[in-house]
């Protein structure tokens, strides 16, 4: 077992307690709606928690571990994904968040970022939520290229749940927009919470402003009066993909409402599809959507009056110009809205009340969601054990290869001494080649090293 001593103490401990360590890290896991609909007691056993407190956390020295990681990054040595995962899961102090952000940013620039464990993003998100560093967390989540943190369904639910409980509807809507960028609303709880987050932000858009970093930059620009010019290698041609390049919060929320509403075949889902297209300013799609609603059964509630009024406001504000094409397009949409109203397809029910009723549907998916998270914890435990075993085997293999190379070099030197006189002719030929090479190098002209002259300071004479 001598090789274990040469490994870091952290890796040895992680090999022993890897599975239990993960479960303890998520002891405060909450996955629920605003009313704590989901239970979280299944993963937190008191016996394991107390045992881990007395073993792993006392023996694991985070300062030494962070110093070892920094040495690996500085010396361009191989940094394992397990090393990053253990550090992310063991953040216990607020001061360590800055190091965590730096570590995941530097790890993203290494080839091993492809092997990042699935438990690492969840650990990073939980660490920043624990200490309330919401702005830093959102910056990391939005900069996927440089940090590589992609939340799963459970992380999305945790994030939206935390922000909604704190009445931080702006950040909850931002998380919903991240799901929209991935175009994945297949998880029922995530889809409901995303729709609810955008709904609450439209009712109470707090806190302001939407882009906190932009507000800080404007304050900095006001303080700096001098213009700063930055040299760039080339200028990119303007390009807008109408998805990842969307920065306007109105467009982000509009497209999120449209995609999330498509997952709900209900009057609320259809209403938010229409409102979303209005905020997204996709009037052609909105006209086609209204045509589809007209083909539904007559005298059946299709849209909510509150949503129709909101859509009309957006229509009036964006298509209020004097061009004939715009006026015809606007009149076509308005006529279809009036047709729906005349057929009795527009309901006067309260949108907020229906949204709260939809939120209660989370209980239907509660048990399946808990079982899925439990299975995911077990998978993360097994994957960590496999990666740790591979890491130890790779270390032993490298050590064996290095020992063999040193032994071969030693035997080669001994062989050269023993058979020196028998290989005399060979050595003379090698010596002759070396002398020829030295003569060629003597004939080459080398540029002398340039030493800039010293410029003495002028001496001023007082009058």
C-alpha cells in the first residue's frame, strides 16, 4: 500500500467515503414548489451525517487541497474531473466560493473538461445558493463557454424554487429563460415552475434592473471620462441567431412563455403561447396560432380575456404605423381575435388563480421525481468510484513506466562502461562527428545580443 501514501490524502479519503460524501453534501436539498410540496428526508440519514462529520470533514484540509490543485494548473499537469468534483462538494465557507469559481474556469480550459462529472454542476449551484451569491451564480450559468456549468432538471427546480420563495421573480425568470435556450421543457415540474416564474415576473417585475452587470458598467463609464481603445485581432461580422443572441428581457420572457405554454394543452397554456409571441414580436406565428384556435370546437374556452388584452396592447404598441402592409396585417389579427370573442371562446377567468391551480399539480409528479433523484445520487456515487479507481490505476501505471525507464537508463550506462573498449571504433566515429559539428558551428555568425543604451536623466541647474 505504499502508493497510497504518495497519493494525496484527499483522494484516499474520497475513495473510502465517496458515496456517503455526496449524500451529506446535499443534506439541505429542497426540490419543491412554493409550498414545500416535495419531501427531502430520504437522502439525509443522521447516522451517516454524524459519522462523516467525525471523519472526512476533520481530516480533509481544503487549503492544502486547493494548493495542490493550483500547482497542477500552474505546472500544466493533468487535473482530474474527480479533483474538481471533490472540491465543489466540500465548499463550507463563503471565502471558498471565489476559489471555486476560479477552479471551474481554469478546468474548463483543460482537455479533461469533457469528463466533468454530472454531480459537479449541482455541487457548484448548491454552494453559491447556500451563501446567497446569486449574481455570481447567474454570471456562471450564463457564461456556459467559460465555465461549462449546465444544470439538470433538479437544479433548475431548486434555483427557481429558491428565487420564488424570496420573491426574486427577476432571477426566477432568468432561470426559466436558460431552460428556453436549451429548448427542453420535457420535465413536468420544471415546465410548471418556468411558466409560473415568468407569470410572476410579468405581475411584479422585481428587482430591477434586469441586467445587473450592465448597470454596474454604466456606473463605471460615468466615472471614467477618458475613452479607452482596445486593439482586437479582427472584427466579427454582425450576426443574430434569434436564440442564443437574444439579450432583450422582453424577447427572452416572450419566447420562454411560448415554448413552455406549448407543453400545456390548456386554456392557460394557449393564452401564454399567444402572449409570448406578442412579447417576442412574432406576429406571423401569432396569426397562424389564432387560425389554429379558430379551428377548435365552438363555444369552448380557448383563451383568457386577460391574455387577449395583454396581446392587444403589444399589438397596438408594435404595429402602430402608417404602412399599408402593417395595417392590413394588424386588422387581420384583430378580426380573428374578435371572431374568437364572438364565438364565446374567450373566458373571463382569473389568470393568476388558474396559475396557482397548475402549481398544485406538482404533487402529481412528486414521488417519481424523488425516486429519480435517489437513483441519480447512486449513479453519481458509482461513477465517482469508477473514476477514482481509474485515476489510481493510471498513477500506478505512470509510476511503473517511469521506474522502468530509469532502470533501462541505468543498465545502458553500465553496459556502455563494461563494453567501452570493445566499441572503441564506434566511439571514435561518434567523436569525429561531434568535432565536425563543432567546426560548422564555429563558422556560423551569431547576432550579438542587443543591449539598449542607458539614457541618463538631464541635470537641471538652478539659476
